């Protein structure tokens, strides 16, 4: 190999690399296909549907999708279960593998509507005259961001208190707690210890981060606010949060942080049969309506009831409210068959039969007024609590933001630390505000 | 260096001999004690893999009754076979591609003078030692624009264009082959490819084997790469991702988790016993040549 | 013969390195085009990022504690192994085997062993009347727990040292023995000088590996938290407990591939490059194997 020829080779290779790099960065995804002026009368083709459910719950979704395919024989839906937000974002950014994507929470709405990862659905909604007043106002609010409706709600998740009636009766408690102080008193009464001092069964686990113990789920108990109208953090200036944090940390102190940690680390997985509430190791628990389905499936013998989550002592007027969120779905930017994706999305989010079928299967709460009123909706006494929470005017959600769940994570990270080490609460909350506003500026800014 | 101490310090041999025996016993006690500690984790993993799921949640160490049930469940409830197949595809193709592209490159770097050789070699060293996260974003963007994320291809294909660490390692091996052999082959009328195929490769077999084994294990054990590229597509998950996300995605109890852990360890250990020499020599060579 | 490798270097090394620098001045989420925002990412990195310094501190802990401890331990075992006269192969294999266990499997193993509720370690401690700590679930102990794992899998370094120690000429020891040198003196004057290059090499490559510490820490976090990531994704599980295991490269992953702030992740990458470059320069200057001179003998 001679010098000159080798140099030419080297040069050639580098030029090739450079041009291919330019080419690669030059093409940005696939162009959007414009929508037809009228909905097609028959649907044909293949459409991919990504959702996060797995196991038994994925079966419910599949069976609903099967109904859709039966009604539209020309359509094949390619279902990808078990896809979390991170994976969904990866797949959407990579191009056209996703037509319809469904997320477990509203966290991605802000960023997906802003970036266009989910398309604006308004043209479809206008064309097909979809009645959005059928959606409950709170549900409507969390599926759009800054006037862009890029997602539709698929059922809601609502949170309330579960309690083991056998354990409560045995401890002489005949009605569920209505305030946080009552919750704490009852919980301490229900807690039992082993001879060596460790916890045997727990009345209520106050540790932040345990199962569904998240700031978002506690917030409505004190009417606590997350964001101001301009999108900046309201956490540090809200009076509800300090009240909740103070109650929670004092509760933790009464039992002992280390003791609770050790007990929690030995508990089963939240979504498995060995869930601590299902095993009777925890008498009262904050959880979503879907737990009723898990209980029926995995712990049919357990005697339990549900009630709205207790309110902060200074907010007893809020009793009956709770945290609402829900699954949301949207059409990906790179979808090659948006008409099919829209048809499926419309079916899953507005068809009363489909919503009721999924609600009965998943035990989630329907997201439209029609489905909520449907006589086919199976309402057990335990599930009824959640239907009521869903329509309570004081129920609240976590608002969409361009930083997604970032503001919740920042706050929870602080709370997590505070429950263990304490410190200056007001100053800590101020620094939470700053962190959230800083990261908003990084994403938003000019 | 021999000028340490003084001759006058010569001691009688008897207590020294006695001391040696004590020393020997001491050393072997330490060696065996540590060996027990080193083996214990695997033993506990095995014991737990033989328990029923109720037992794993209780304070027991010894299974009662013993059951292979977790292993049966590992194969029936978990796509274990597919995970292994994916890991094998990744490791085998990456290794084969690496060999095809890196052997010629290493040969040129070891044996042929050309301008720019020093710069190229330095670039390879830097590429080899630089944390992969430094260049992760643009490379990810590149594969994403090509629509290849969600597969193992972004981890396999680059090996067609050489792997820095392998080139470096192979070059070190090639350097140990006296250049007279290659010269003789050239006089016989062989081109550079001929020299490489007829002389260098046969003589560097142990080195090539060691490099291949490194590549194989690095790909087999890789977690970061597959996490970045395949997490959204379970069809392409290698066993490393499957095991890591097992407790969160399938939520299994410790028994079945430990059964899978055992199954993940076994093939590696088997390969080790077949290729023990190559292995240990290879490892020694990477470090000692400092 | 060289063309593929040169193309490879250009595509997967030179271009991405330059592109990382470019992206670090942009806001980029892969869905829309990169948008130039000047030094904003760096400003956020150095002034506002709430976790980056904790993450860097954690990585530094692994560099400053884990690397030396592993080396000392590997050296001690290698030293012991040179003394073993019987069943040498068996001993070597025994101590080397854990290094073979795939990293993910070894982490799952250790999180299980040290699981506070029902893990064998705490059960054994209990038998001795000791109330075992929370290990991987305790922010103060999570890193030391990973250190124990690091020691367990230190076999590859141990093999390198063993090879180096066996290279020390035997007659040197015998001669010095005749001269009356004691064990410490032998170690200091004979063993160490011969093996110092090997030690240094392992130290610097160990540091570079520790700078990118990712797999063990992230898997330990997600397995130990026992949390089911229903819909958030892998990044949400990193750092548990209380970010004590959040390393710099994990933070980069979270910002880049969970939050899709690729521009900001690139700024983090550039900083990592600068730090790694310092160690790289050190390595390149010090070790002959990495200098190209031998090539053209």
C-alpha cells in the first residue's frame, strides 16, 4: 500500500463520513400526511397501537381492539403492550413505527403537545363533529396544553382510601377516618409489633414513595396547588403543601423512619399478588380504583371497603374529593396512517360501548358523561367511591407542563429527603420553586 | 536491589521452618475462608431458586421442600429463550464483524509505515478509552434518523467498521510476531492480504481468540447499549435487559428471579471452562503490557 | 485494509464528538429541529441543575474509593495466590469466577443477598443477634454495598496482578532472603518496583471505567427500590435511594433519553469529555503501549 493511495483512501472515507452525517441530520422524520376533508367510509390497512398495560390488563385492551377489528374487517391493529413513556418517546422520535400511542398518565401531554410528537387533533375533531362537552371538565383540561388538543382521555384513574374491614373491626374502628388526624390515630391503633420491636402489621404506611404515596395523590386533601397560571411553580407559595408535609413527617416520626423503611423493604410488589394490602399486612392504603380489579383477581377473600381519602384538618370541606388522572392517547407525528389511527382513537375514547367494556375490565372510571351514565357499567360498593370522586368538583389533577412530570419529581425528591432529615421547610419549598422554574426556562425560554 | 539488609542477619533455620508451617496454615485458612465468602453468593442464589414463592418471602435459608418449579416457570412464563437468542445474535455477529474489520486494520497499524499512522493510532486509543456516553447523543440521533432504534442493529453494525479496543489489542499481538516471517512471504510474491492470511493470522491465533472472547463477553454482558437502543422493543431484548427489568416488568418473586440469575450465569461459566487458557492469557496481556 | 476502520472512526468517533459540542449549544428534542440557544445549557449546568453535582459527587466516590479498594484487594488476593503451593489452579479459578458473572446478574444477586427483610446476610446477622442495616435501601450504605459487589468481581484485575507477580524473578527473592530481608522489605523493594507499571495501568483504566459507572448502580437502584415502573420508564428508577446511586452517566441518560433534552445531555457529555480527557492524557503520556512509536520498528 503506497502512501498516496492510502491518503486518498483516508480522505475519501472522511469525506464520505462527513457527507453522510450532513445527510442524516438534514432529513427530519417523515412529512405529515394531510387529512381528508371527509372521513373515509370504509377503513383499510394496518395501524400500530402502543400502550403501557401488561398482563391481565393488556388482555382487556386487546379484546376491545378485537371488537374494533371485527367492526372494521379491513383493518389490522398491531398492538404493542408494555410500552412506558420513555419507550414511547423513543419510538415516536425514531419515526413511523407508532401510529397511536397511549400513556398511563397525563405527564407527557405538555411536552408532546408542545413538540408536536402527538399531532393536533382539532382538524379531526372538527371534521367528525366529536362532542367534547361529553368529557368531564377536569379530564378535558389535562388532555390539552396551551390550546393544543393533542390527546384524548381513555378512562380516568381516581384515588381514595382502601381499608381492611376485618382489621378495622377487630381494632374497634367502625367507620373510616375522615381527616388526616383521624387517619393517623386509627393507623397507630392498627399497628402491631413483633417481640423484637419491628413492625408486624401496619395501620397505614406514611412513607412518601411507598406504593401510591405520592405528592400528587395527597395534594387534593388540602387543595394544594402545583402551578400558577403562567406555568411557574406554585408549590412554595401554597399553604396546603406545608400542612400535608408537616402532618406526614410527624406521623413518620411517631413510628420511626428506619422501622418503616425496613418494614416496607420486606413487602411484596405493588402490582403482584403479594401486595401488602392484599396480604393484610397494611390495614389502610391510598390507592387507585384499579385496585378493586386486582383484589377481585388476586385476593378475592379479602374483606375491604373504600372511602374518599381523608382531608387535612383545615380543609374538611373538601371531603369527597380526590386525585384524578388518566390514560391518554394521541396520534404520533410520524404516523403513516393517521386516518386509521384517528378511527381507533375515536373508538377507544368516545365509543360508550368500548369505554364501558374497558372500564368494567380494568375497573378504571369512564372518562365521558355518557359512559358514566351507562346502565352497563358495573358499579360495586367499593368502586362507587371512585365514580363519586371522579365527579366531585373539588377533585384535582396534576396540570400538563412542558417539563412533563419534572415538577412533581423535583418536589417529591425534596419531600423524600425531608421526611428523613427534616430541615427548614419554607426554605426547602422555595428552592423547589427555583429548581422547577429553572428547568422550565431551559425547556421553554427564548 | 540485592543490597537489601545485611549478611549478619542470617538466622538459624529451625524456627524459620516452624514459622513456615504456621505461615502455610495461616495462608490457607485465609484463602479458604475468603473462598467460602466468594462462593456463598452463588450458593444462596441457588438455594433461593429452589424454594417455593411463599418461602422466599419468609426468613428461611434452606429450601423446604426443594422444587425445580422456578426453573420451569422461568422458561414458560418468561421469554427467556428469546432473550438468550438475542444475546447470542448480538454477541456472535458483533464478534464476527469485529474480526472481519479489525484484523486488517490492526495488521496495517502494526506492520505498515504510512503518514498519519501516529495520528490514527492515537485516535484509536482515545476512541477506545473515551466513555461511550460522550458521543452517545449524536450517534443515537443518527440511528434514530435511520429508523434503526428499537433493534440491536445500532450495536452490531458499527463493528463492521472496526472496534477500537479490538484493533488495539490485535495490534499488540501482531507486534510480537517477528517481521522476518512477513518479509519472507512478501518475497514469495504475496500481497499484503496474502501475508495477513498466510502468515499473520495463523501465527496470531491465540491473540485473535482472546480478542474475540473479549468482544463476545462485552456484547453478551452489555447493558447500557441495549437499554438505550432496544428498551422500547421487547422483541430485541437481550438477557441483560430482561433480567434487569424482570422484577419491575414481570414483578416476579425472588425465587424465579434467582432461577433466571442462575441460568444467566451458567453459560458464561461453561464457556470459561472450555476457553480458560485463552481467557486468562488475554486478560493478563491487556494489563501487563503497560 | 484500513478504510473501514477509518470510516468507523470518522462516523462513530470524530463526527459525534464534534456534533456533541454543536448540540450542547442547542435545545433539541429529536422531534423538532435543534434550536441554537448559546450558552444556556452550560449556564443551567453550572448554576441551576439540582442533581448534577450530587451525581458527579457519587461518581467521584466510585473513582476515589471503589477503584483503590478494589486494587488493594485484588493485589492482596494475588499475593496470597502466589504463595499457595497446592491446587493453585483451583484457587485461581475460585477467585476469578465471580468476575465472569454478567454484571446484571451479579447486581441482582447482591441486592437479593443484602435485601433487608429476608436477605441471607441480614438473616445471618440476626442469628448473631445483630440487627442488620438497610444496605441498598439506605442512602448512606448503598454505595458501600456496591463496593462489596465490586470486591466480589475483582477477579480480572487480580489475574493481571497475579501474572505480574509471577513475572518477578524468583532468584531476586531468594537472594534478598539470604541477605536477610523481611517480608515487608521484599514487598517494598522487589515486588512493588516490578509491578508498579501494572498497578498504575490498572489504576488509570479503573478510573476511566469508574467515570462511566452506570450498569451496576442503575440496576441496583431499580431492583432494590422494588418499584414497578408501570408507565414512566427506566430513567425514573435511577438513583434510589435518595439519589445516592445516581452517577453522572445516569444523570446524562435521564436528561437525554428519559426527558429528551438532547441538547442539555450533550452539554453534560462535553463536561464528561473534558474530565475524561485529563485522565486520558495522563494515560497516553505514561504508557508505552499507547504510544505509536513501536508500530514502525
